[in-house]
């Protein structure tokens, strides 16, 4: 019977809802964690670039030379690159979009990609970022001269492999812990549902069985038919219902007399 299956049906519904809720929660948490890690990594590299930019701008102000003529520029870039293995290269380009300093000597003199130039022009006095097709991530930070005019930008390219590996490891831990938490919570919830609904289910099942037996013992019965009582029976009834039966008979006689008079008049008119 349905009442016997009531606890099972409730537990199955709870199972479906809890699985959907747990999956949604894990997806949201993994997405938020990935975004948080990405922001932390970017902030760290921006802080590193900020130190390099301050040194370059100070040297430009003191010596009064352009970016390309800074004597210690390349050494500063190499020192910054050595602080993290994920950094692929650090370079500096001028306002013409030409690389003037770089940790890779072969990059000096190259024209920067269009995506870099567009991002830099949109954020000349602040940080910017683009994603390369080769999988590397690019962060930029604008450089200004002594007059506050845009003089170029620092560009840091790094590989997100370490970041991806860290995110993957933490996501696996989140899934593992989430499954254990969900399993324990669902087991406790299922036990509580059975504890609460089992007595109710037993009572309803017993009541349904008892009603079924009563219906079987009664057997099929023909429904009584209602007939309109005759006038004589209504007049002869012992229960007057406050004179309703007598009034009904008197009204009926009056109607019959009126019909007879009408027939008589019709007959006279017809003659």
C-alpha cells in the first residue's frame, strides 16, 4: 500500500533534493575558490610589478633618460623574474609599442601584440590583463614619466600550470569532504524520517485495512430511489410539518378549480 511506502517515498525525495543541492554547492564553491586563487596570484604579481615600476620611474626622474636607456632596467627585471618559477618573462615597452627591456634578449625591439596595445591604451595608468592563445596569462602595469604622461608599460607573462594544479587538488579535497558530509547528513536525515513517519505510516495502514474489511463485509447495496409522494399521502401523513401538507393540498384544489373554470370559459367562447 501507499502508506507502507510513505517513509521510502519521503527518503527518495530527500535523496534527490540533497544530491542536487550538494552538486550545486560544490560547483559554486569550486568556482569561487578558483576565482579567489586567480585574484591572489594576480595581486601578488601586480605587487611585484609595482616595485619594478617604482624603481624604473625613480631612475627615469633622476637620470632624465627614456626607458630604453635605463642602465639597470634589465637587471631589475631579471631579479623580479627570479622570485617565482611561474614567471615566463618580464618586459617593458615604450609609448610606441616597441619592447625596450626584457628578460629575454631576443624580445628587445619587437612590436607588442595588438591585444597588449589595446589593453594598455584602455588602462594606461592602471593594471591590465589579457590571455594569450598559448595558454600563458599576461599582466600589465602602466609606466609614467616625470610629467605624468604615459611612457609605456611593464608586462609580466606567467604560466597558470601551478595555479591549475593547486585548484585541481583543492577541488578534489572539496569533493571528497563534501561527499562525506553529505553522506553523514543524509544518513542522519533518513533515520530521522523513518523514526518520525513510521508510526504514522503504521497507523494509516491499519486504518486503511480496517476500512477495507468493513466494506467487504457490507457487500454491494442498491442505492435507494426517491419518489415524489402523492397528494393523498402527503395529506394523510401524521407529520404535518407546521401545516405544510394541508396548505399544499388546499393550494392544489384551488388550482384544479381554476383550471375547471378556465375550461368552462373557453367552452362558452367557443360556442
